[in-house]
């Protein structure tokens, strides 16, 4: 069974745009690199040719990856918007019960997750713990580094 990818409509548009770029502009650039490298003669010792072919392989790999994501994508909706509960696409402010430190996260599907940008997957330990919670509710995060208790301070739909 194919993996289902939960993505926002914004991420879907970004992937479609990237796929179009890769299939048109980037593919022509790499074809030109290969043609130029071929013009240097003997392909058995031609590092430019090898580099261009490696670039082409990476390109086709990325195209296949994006096509797979798009064919198995499920657009996430604001399913918990009316209830004020945390769900995919939400921005949630949480407070560490022990330290009092507040942190803002956006809950996304696994394809959009980027912890360095505060985007956490609903499949992550934090995501699994916070989804479905409302303002004022406490929850336990069972992370690999240990468990800790958090409290939902605010739930919003802004990106």
C-alpha cells in the first residue's frame, strides 16, 4: 500500500511549481551540460560528463519523488478550526510546565515538517501528543530524550 502524504494546499502548489521547473528548465540545463561534456571527447575519462550524468540521475530521482508525493497527497483541511482544537495546519503556542518557557509550533504533515523553522509533523512525538488538545489543556510528550509536560496556551490558524 502506498504511503499517504498529508500536505497543505500551499505545499501542493510549491511541489507542482518545483516539478514544472525540474521537468522544463532544469532538465534542459542538464542536457546542455551533458552535450558540452560529450564534446570534450573520450567519455571514459571525462569527469565533466560523469558529473553531468550524476546531476541528471539526481534530477530524475527528485522528479520521481515529487510525482509520488503528488499522486498520494491528501490535502489537509482546517478540521479542528471550529472547535479550537489543535490539528494539522494549526499554529500552537505551548508552555513547558516545568520551566515556563513558551514555544510556537506549526503542526504539519510529514512532508512539510522542518523543526528548525518550528514546523512539526503530526507524526512526531510532540505532534502526536498535542493534536486534539485545546487551550488550557496539558499533555505529556514522550520524546526519545525523556518525557515532559506541556500546556496549550493558544491555538490559531495563521501560517
